[in-house]
């Protein structure tokens, strides 16, 4: 392997870390920082993945991300709050009792967070249906994706029951000896 995978700082590792934080793509960052002209895409991916395990790179990425989050006044709590708003939003809250859409200016943060986009179409009537009607189409942010992000954050996918961790089957054979599987 051509890389020194220690905690040692190099200009290439520095460039890689900055590009990785900028793009979120390790292979792209690797191609930016290193000469990959003669490398196959699979080799670039593998080397980029290895570089993400480097102590200097991981600490630099973490510092850059913290600095960026502070600069834009963003916290993990804010991201989780937004995901929670999307995940547990009830679309019925967007409508008045007469089933008309509530005024957008009156929506609270949770209600506004759930909306990905609103399209308004003007439809002109013909014949005895003279006049103009506005049709509104509301697209919501992906509720399942928000739930997935929250579940991953809470570690719900990695749970293993205590029974699964300590499962031990003891079988007694005809000779009276105890065997463990």
C-alpha cells in the first residue's frame, strides 16, 4: 500500500479530508488529493475507504465538520429535531374544518417542516364553468426516510436481544455427556 496509514499529517491527507467534508464522497476526495490516472475505480474506492480509517484524516474530518457546523450555527440536535418534525407530522393539520388549505403564513415550524413543495396550478373554466380555479398540490418530505434516520441514530437497527447474545443449547447424548453447540 502506497499510503502511510498513521496519524502523520501529509498535504495529500489534508487535501483529502477537506474535499471529503466538502463533497461527502471519499472516492472523489481521493481522486482530488492523489494521482489516480493508472488506478482502476475499484482500487480508488478501496484506497479512499482505507484513508477514511487513518487517524489524522478522521480527526481532521471531525474538526472540519465541527467548524462548519459552528459557522452555520447547526447542531446535531437541530437536525434530529427537524427529522422528528417530519417523521411525526400529521398532514390533517394543514387543513381547516371546511377542508380548505390553511394559510401558509399561519403554519408553525413543524407543519412547515413537513412540506417539501407546493405547486399551484391555474385552471381556467370553459363553457358554463367560467372563471379561474387554483389547484394546489402539496408534496411532503419523506416520512419513512426521517423515521429511518431517527431509528439509526437511536440504534434501533443494531439491537440484539439478550436471548440472542447468550443463546446456548445444551444437548445430552445417550452416554450422559453434556455437549454445547
